[in-house]
C-alpha cells in the first residue's frame, strides 16, 4: 500500500493525522458504572460496515467518566486477540481495552476514507502483533501505521465508490448465501417428497427409533484425561462435512478406551451418529472399522436388520425427522435432545429391503448432484471473498478515482 501512489498523495503516520484512544473497562464490581447511556463496544461487536449504535452492554454517565468516550465516526480497531477486526462508531461511545479507536483530524482525513484504508492494511496490522499467547498490537506501534493522504475531494470520491462497491458486494454475498441454503435443502426436500407421512400403505412401516435399533445410546458423559497419542476422542466440534475429522481429535489412553468401551461409547461399522447437543441434526454414517470414543453430544444409533444403515442415515437427514428432533430440544444456553426423547422419534421405512436399496440409490444420486452444486458455489464464494482486497488495493493506488 505504500507504493504506486499518485504524486500528489502524501504518506503519513497515523499519529500525524489522528488521535489514537485505547479503551478501558470500568470496574464491573461497581454497578452504577453500567446502565443505558453509552454503548460500550467489545471485539465480538466489530466486523460490520454498519455504524455501531447499539451494544449488548452500555455504560452510565458515571461509567463513561471512567472510560474514554470517542465521537461518532471514530474507527474502532481490535488490537488484542482478533487483531484487525474493525467497526465505525455511529454515536458517541466507549470501548474496552482490546480496541484502539482512531479519531481522525477531519481537516486531513475523511473518517470513512480512514476506515477503508485501515481495512485495506488489516493484514499488516495483524503482523505488528507481539508473539505472545494472545497477540497484542500496542498503542505506540499501532500509531506508526502509515496511511495515504490524498486531497480531501479525492478521498470523498474514493469513499463514494467504495460505499457503492461494498453495498453491491454485500448484496451478492447475501444472494450467494441464499442460493447455498436452497441447494443444501435439495436432498432434504427430495427425501421428504419420497417418504409418505400419513395413510401408509401395507408396504410401509412406522415405528419409534428405539424399536428399529439394537442400540440408541450416547457417548461418554465426561472427558477423560487427554494424552499426546492414543485412541481418538471425538466431539461435535470434530464433525466436518458429515464425517469425523480424526486429525482434529484429542486422544485418550488405551485403558480409558477400554473402560468407555464397556459403556458402549465406541461406534461400530454400520452405526449412525446423530448430534443431539448444540448443533442438532448432524448425521454421520460409520462405514469403517476404527477404535474411537465419542462424547455424549453424539448419539450412537445401531439399526436392526429390518432397516438399512444408509436408509436410516438419509431418513435422519430429512426435514421431517430433523423438525421432530428439534421439537424435542431442551435447554436455553445449550440446546439438546434428551436421549429418551430421541428414542421416541418416529421412523418411516419400506418393509422391503430391496425398496430401501432403491430409495438409497436415488438419494445417493441426488446427494451427488447437490454436492456438485455446492462445490460450484464454494468456488463463487472464493472469488467473491477475494474482491474486496483487490478493489481496496486499486482504490489506494489511485486507480479508482
């Protein structure tokens, strides 16, 4: 960003064109410091172009005196932890100590221009972080960041064009997300259209999950001591793309594995795993032999011979089954399906194994097509995600105005 600028542009350190204000946290033990007067911004509330006017926590007038208020238009930059995450103050507000607020001298820098410029060098800001457990960019280092300073009329033109670009970009991202959501429903909708719900003919059976399985249980109800190497211990966080990502699993000892194996916490070939805590409804078919243990967030479902594992997998992925499972969710902070309720889930299936095989074949083809479409959409996503960086680079080399 420091090269290929027009000759009439200057390059200044941030401290020459702005005041940098590091936030603070008024004592949480003094209740009168917190109220409903001033938004108090923390890193999770950064990351959007929309000016920040509301926050989860606000300060009172007394609390604001202990904090450092910054004006509307200040650019908020996280400098501890999620370094480079940004926002814009939509009203007078305060931030915690993880955030540096940049209050630009508007006679030199248009605040929105400053926001876009800092956004364009967010990678460089992250590189300034000290190599500690939690990365930190201190105020003095942050203040040395170089910023382009074109004439103000040029800054305004750049801001206008970047505003227009990002509005269109956000529309495209939203539409792309909607397309992916619709595509991801293709399989669910197809399954639901091929499986009757009411008035079943003699060729179909309806029964509770527990009655069509030899086992409906869940994994370990405690986390054993982890060891550098051993038997994989899988949780819901290790489920990626409808499979267990064993490379991300922690390990437990062979002795702990044998203890938990006695409690049926180890899935076997032919089982189906169903996530019942937090993100409910992830379905994984186990079609391999491998020793591993799952946490209780994953239910282990072992079908009887009357129902194919693959059919049950697809059935559990259907909207019908998922909605019924979600209807069983309990809890507020963490949602979960209680095991005894999961056992009551109605399962509808053809009595004929041959008919189940035919339906599985159809579902396989539909899923393959759906995954191809989703793969294409990921490519579009990657191209979209690269656009802002390219457009910002063009803007701050003087090629956009």
